């Protein structure tokens, strides 16, 4: 009896398995580390406009970036999108991106294009300090993010060192202030910071009063406000501004893999993401990242991009591996 | 198959050689590894001790006192096994965020894992011949002294075996500890993986973890080996042991047992129900729930069929054709039993990218990981079943004119069928609640209940995570129940 059941199970699997697990058709393969919901909306609009189907493999910036490097020329990916520049640089430095045609880069401010011109910025997020005003008065807020390395901040702020998001912020400190200040900041993180798994966990911990403050990107707070607001009603945002490393603007990127066997369509997708049409989809969505190209205005709920006063960090100066090495040296990772 | 089981070890060794001594030394001898070593060893040791103490106490109360309805208590106290540890942890953290600390972690993992000690110790207590204790008491030992000097030593195989299982589970536990924000090697390896895919930092940590694992197994094996002298000479026919009258203590003892059930089973299940109630008004994502449930069940079923089929030849070789080579093959698959899912997954990612690239990101590779992880479970149960079908029965069938195929079908199959069923059920259970290997290896768009649960709960979306946890428990509960019932029947109790 068991034998027959097993046989039936095997046959069923044989029949359904292929369709349930199969992944082969001729859609573009997008390794997507950008917010899933946003990319889904963008890709839908792209397919509507061009008729080209796109399949997403979702993951984190570092995970997918390193995966692309390991896969090299064998990668099934056609396009790579991230939330931060560091993973883009990683893939770029491995020589895996194809050059972008000038038409794609037209309308994109130069600070959002790396020196190699092999990928393009398509969205941005601002670093903020989320804080609980019940525990921390506005006058007690740090003037610079680097102040968090001082002893009085011990155990008072959360950060998420395993994610590329925070690694980007630390990379900005190194790029702006040099190795000595960078190393001191990282040591301060190890001594004072409370490690969290991701930005949302930090936001919720601050909102519930578990910790007084945390370093995150602006849009986690705004996304929650746009939904139920339950996880942000007690938390406020502090923008460092004044070109402080804590006002770092993280640039999300898109690029075409050199190994793509559908280069034309892949280029079309990246061009779409950087284009006015793509930026408008972003601005109208509930995603709340900043639109950065073609002068498209971002969602009006946000503090305008022009008021953020971010420090000027060249995209190619952001060194992710250096940050990871520092994290490992002081024992954060 | 044995090669498949050895793959993770080979990967770690090859990778370490590839990294080179200087870099490897830098990655191993650093403060972080020391910190992880302290955390991991402290938590594992402490949890083994607390689980041993709690499991043994509960077993003694249920088996040796006049507590009312001991059968019901046994079932209730074993029930936390139905809930995967990461769901128990979710239950606690989502109700009481402050539990995310080393002490909280000790509490939660003890509540999740004490049944691993409770069940074997209770079985051992049931099987003990009371004559020994009575003799000891006749020689003037008090009740407590007799327990400590006569009963406890006889329980040691069950106690040590159970505690060893707790230790092995903890060394590979990822989800529960990540939610409780306690860093151990397994969570650190995952962090390294998310930070930089499968790099040298991850594989050096994996190497240290494997070393720790071997050490635990070695110590466990040595301690268990020294126990032969406690064996009885003759079987005899044992009476049931006399039960300690509880008298007035009955009510408080029952309340204490009730407390353990409430904390170990009530909190996780209650928490799931609470978040379901909170989330249902907003509407459940039926499509994604159904999709994840189907994927989990299909993967579980495919793995169950495949792995029992793979286990059959190993078990046949081990039982019917014993030789140093065949027992070597058998031992190798056991070794893999203790391997953390994360190490197996890292190894398969690395090997598939270097050697068999077309397999990368396919269901086949995921099933291969499940095979490495769960083959031992299937082999153990099949072995036991095959041992009940001795070759002499084949000979009898042959003399009665049955050919080899007819013998296999009509004689061996009915005897082995319960073992096959149990093996398949164990594999199915393992796969449905597997998290780490699935996270790393699941192909494009393949979401299981466990990975969906994880995606939601790591964003602290507890209400969205609850339906996946509920389905996981619902799917695995019947199989767990049948298995514990079968096991109790098999031991004749």
C-alpha cells in the first residue's frame, strides 16, 4: 500500500513538479535588491510599455552582488538593481557591467553616475537618526553622527551592520573623513551600538521605547506613516544635514550585466528605470524613496531633496569591502 | 551518498587551504571568534544542563509519582516538539521583546528542547527494574540516596543521549537565536553570508563550528561508552515500579507541570492565535499562503520519497552485509546528522558554482541539501526495521518456492513498511520546518512556509508571519503525533 502511494506521489511530482519549480522561459532575469514592491510596480509599467517580460530574483544588496561576482560570466542575470552604491561598485570592479549608452545617462545629474559610467543611479535614500522623544529631547540630539562614538551614547542607539544599507553609511564616513576617523567610528559602533537585524527592527525598537535612537534611512519611517503608522507614532526623525556624514544620501543603482544574452532588452530596462517615466512611477508610488533624475519631484510627504544638505561623496569612493574588513577587525561581524 | 554527506567537510577543508594560512589565521584568531565561542559554548552547555534537569524531573514526576492522568501529562509535556524552535522563539519575542537576551534565550531554548531529554528518560524510567532500588533501600539507603546512587546511573544513557541531542540542535539552531538576538556561530555564519555571500570569513567560522561539533560528539561518545557496566545480566520480568505518593503535594505539582506546558506550548500557540486574530481583519494573503504551503508539502513529499529510497541501500548494506566499508558508509551518513543546515548549504552553493554549475539555483540542489541533512534519520529507522526481517525468513520463503522478487515483496516489504513510513515521515517533518538551507538554496521564486515566515518575522511583521507559522504547525502536528505514538508502541509501552 505504501509502495503504491509512493509511486503515485512520484508520478504526481513528475507531472506537477516541472511546472511548480521550473524557471525557464525567455523573460529577462533581474537580480533585484531594490524594494520588492517598488520594483514590481516599475517592472509592470516597463512590461506594459515594451511588452518585455521580467522575472525577479529578490535578495539583499551584498548577497546578490557577491553572488554575481561568484557566478561571473555564467550568471543567468541580465540586469542588477540595488538600494545602495556599494554592491554596484563591487560588481563594477569585477568588470561585470556593460557600458551604458549616453542616452540612458541623459537627464541624470553627474553625481549619480559613477566614474566608469557602467551603472546609473535611479533612486536615493537619506540617512537619519530615528529617535524616541520620550527618552531623548531634541536638545540632547547629536550634532554629528560621529558623536555617537562618544561614551555617553553607550547602549543608546541601534544599527544594522549586516545589511548593505548601514555599510554604505560607514563607507561614506571612510570616504569623507579618512581611515583614522573611520576606524574610530567603527570602534565606537562596537562599543556603543545595539546590533539589530535590519532597519525595520530598529524603527520598531525605537518606537516601542526599547532603545532611545537608531541610524536608519528615512523611508522606513515614512512608509510606516503612509500605512498604519503603528510603528512610527512615537518616533521622530532627526536629519543631520550640514554635509555631515550622517546626512549621507545613499544612491540606488541599476546596471546591465555584460554576460546577458538579451543585452538590448536589458539596456531598455535600465534606461527605463533612469528615465522620466520610471522616475514618475517611483515618485507616485508609496515607496517614498527620492526620485533623482530629470528633475522629477519626489513624493510631497518627504522633506525636499534640496533641503537635505548631504555631503558630496563620489560614488566610486564608497568602499564596501573596506567597511566589512573593519567590522571584522573590531568584531562587529 | 556517503560522498554527499562528506561534501560539507571537504568544502571547509578545501576552502581553508584555498584561503591560505595567513588569512585563515587572521580570520580565526580574532576577538569576534572568541566572543562567539564563549556565547556558543555557554548557551549550549547551560541549555543542556537545564534541559537535562527539567526533562529528568518531569519524567520522574510523570513516571514515579501518583500524579493523576500520567498519560495525558506525558503527551502534553512532549508536545512542544510539534512547534519548531524558531516558532517558539517568535511566540516569546513577539509577546515580550525583552526576552531577547542571553538569559531569555536560555529560557526559550530550554522550553523548546527539554522534550528531547524528557522522552528518553521517561522511557528509561518505565523500563527500569524496581528490584534494584528496593535492594538498595533494603541495604539501608534512603529514598533520595537510592535514587541518586542506583536509579540515576541507570538513566545516564538516556539522559546523556538526550542532552547530546539538545547540544547538537543548539549548535545548528539559527532562527530561534537570531530572533532572540544571541550571536552564536550559526547566526554569525549567516551574517557573514548576507554581508558577503560565501566568502572566506563564512567558511572559517564554519570550520570552527564543525570542530566544536566534533568535540561535542566525541565527548558524548566517550561518556556513553563508559556506561556498559550498568547493564543488567539477565532480563527477568520486571514489575512496574511503585509510585511515590504525592498526597497534599499533588495540587502544587500539577500546577508546576501545568506551568511548564503553559510556557512551552501555551505561549507559542497562544501567540500565534493572538497575531492571527490581530491580522485576520486586514485579510489573509491566501494566494501566497496556499503557494507556500503547496511548495512546502511538495518539497517535503519529494524529499521523503527520494531520501527513503536512498536510505534503503545504505540500511540493507549495513544490516545484511556488514564489513568495515559498509559500516564506514553508515557512520559517514550519521556524521552528517549533526551538520548545521547553514554549513551544508554553504558547501553546496560553493560546490555547485565551481563544479556542477547547471545545478545551481535548482530544486535538485535543494533536495541534495535535504538528503545530506536528513538521510541519517531515514537510515536509522530503516535499519531498525530491516533488523526485524532476518535473512532466515528469506531462506524460509525460498524453500517454499518464492523467487527473490516475490520474497522481497511478500516477506520483507510488510516487515519493513513501518520503518519506511516512519523514515519518510521524519524526513517530511524535517523539510517542512527547515529554514537555513532553504533560505540559501531555494531557486528563483520558490517560497516555503518557513522562508515566508522568516521574511515576515525578521521585519517584525508578526501578524503577517503568524499564518505561516500556524500552517507549519498544522502540517507537522499529525506526523509528529503519529511518530511519538509509534515510538511508544514500538518500545512496548
